[in-house]
């Protein structure tokens, strides 16, 4: 059976795995990527979701020479309005003091298109599609992954294979998980009014509804909705014809974008969160959704995965400069130290904010109104919140 040698083996070639492969290959490492799905094809891609890219993530993408390509497909977020039930109770954010945007919205398929275009030109990257790991074992200081037709012999394995990580299950890494027993519906649509690069987040009793500005399609204004609600409601909503869905959305969005004219795509996803008890095993690092996932209320899940990649990038860069071998116990523990608390903090924040906004009685409604009014009047608090969302705090 054929044996392939590499410095780094990545399981999972999605958004996080592909960025990790590209960034680490630029440091001179030989990288092998194993992906269960067929070779990426932009025309056949079924995932029509969008990703909110923070300013902090953008800076890292600039450093590794990816942002120029991705920016062509991005729509900047210049303003954000947080609305508790009704327009009369809201917080308004912009970022004029930093003279930068609050974030950027890009379709996942365009990010992947840019990534794989770049990876094709990296001679020290090999990508194998339609493969799955059959076994993992150790040979001295190396870790071996076995497929049907070949082995990959490497210094370190990066698990980037999603929330249901097969690597995590293989090594029985304990996790804490929470099932919100809800779903999110993601709808891309055309609307009458210009969004003026404004994102909205409405907080309702059964979950938040976010509106994210997308690039216009010729003369048509375009945005994306991510709406969290009960399983029963989302299933019922998804089964309706587009005309009825549009009628419901027009009411819930309270005229923010004018009349919704046409639904382009719609998808639903179960709402769950998890946090690994640790982000490593022997010569294994968990990245992105393999390590953590969150309630989408803050839209920061992918950006935290990108912070994992950025942290790993600088760690590998340091080890390479010192001539040290990647993947030993000190290396893995240093990654854990740099990243676990950030994930734990975001998990707690998103979970607790969701709980607070779901409460719906006179006392809590008044308390939220007072808190929102306080934040709206305080530049310091607004700046701290926007800095956290941008990933620059």
C-alpha cells in the first residue's frame, strides 16, 4: 500500500480546513488534505449560506494573501441595528472612529472558490477527495492515517471535519453539547430598498432574526436572513410556498428593507452548540467546528475557527523558525492555552444572550429596554461591543 509523507495532514477540506492548508503551506510545510466530499465544484455547490467575516479575520486573510480574491465577492457591513422586538427599542452601531467596516458578508461558495483556486497553485499541497479515514495509529513521533488505498505519514494531524468530527469520535475526546431544540432557516432574497450596507438583528421571544447585506445582483438589492425559531415553526415555514413566506418576512422585518420581492434560496439547519473538553490529543489539533460550535446569535462561529487557524499559523511559524518538530506535547498544549478560553467565553456569551432575549414578561422587558437604552447612550460600551464583534479586542 502506498505511503505518503507530509509535515501536516488535514482531515476535512471545508472553509477552515482549506484556509489552514493554504496558510500553512505558505510557511513551506508539505500539506495533505483528506476530504470525504467530491472535488469542489462551484456550479454544483448546494450550500448557499453566507459567512460574516470580521475585521480581525480580514486582517489575517490579508496577511496570507487571500483577501484580495475574496473581497471581490464581499459586501461590507457599515452599520448594525440591534432591535428588541420593535424599532423603538434598538442599538445603532457603526465604526467611523476606526475608519473601517464592522464586517463583510460573503457566500460560502465564493470563499471556497477562491481558496481552491489558490490551493491549485501550491505545489506542496496534495488534496484527496472521496476518501475517508479507516484507521489512525502511531509510529514513533509520527501519526499515520490509513485510507483504502494509501497511508499518510505525518508529524501532526489537524481535525477540521466539522461538528460531528469522526476524528473526535475515534479518540473519544469528551465534549459538552447543548441541543437548543430549534432550527435556523437561511433565506437569500431580493428586496425593494437599498440596504445601504446595514445589518439588522431582531430579537423575538422564540429566537433572533438577522438580516445580512449581500452584494447586489445587477440592479436587484439582495440580502440574507438567518431566523431561529422552534423546530415546529421552522418546519411549517419551510413547507409554505414562497408567497406566504414573503408575507411573514415582510411583517417580521418591519419594513427595514422595503418589500421582499423574491426568494432566491432557502435552507434549514438544526441549532446545536458544543465545546470539546480539550482541543488536542497526541499529535492532533482540533480546528473550527471540530473543536467548538455556538448559537449563531453573534455570527462569530466561523471567525473563532479562523482565530484557531491564525493561532496555529503563528505557532507553526515559530516552530519552523526554531527548527523544532511540529506536533509534540508542548506544541499541542501551547495551542490549547491560546485558544480554549476564547471558545469557552464565546460559548457562554452566546448562550446567555440568547436566554436573556427569550425572556418575555413585564419585568424582563423593562430591564432589557433600560439596558439597551444605556448601551445606546454610552459610546464606551458601544465601542467595546463593536470591537469584540470585529475580533480586534
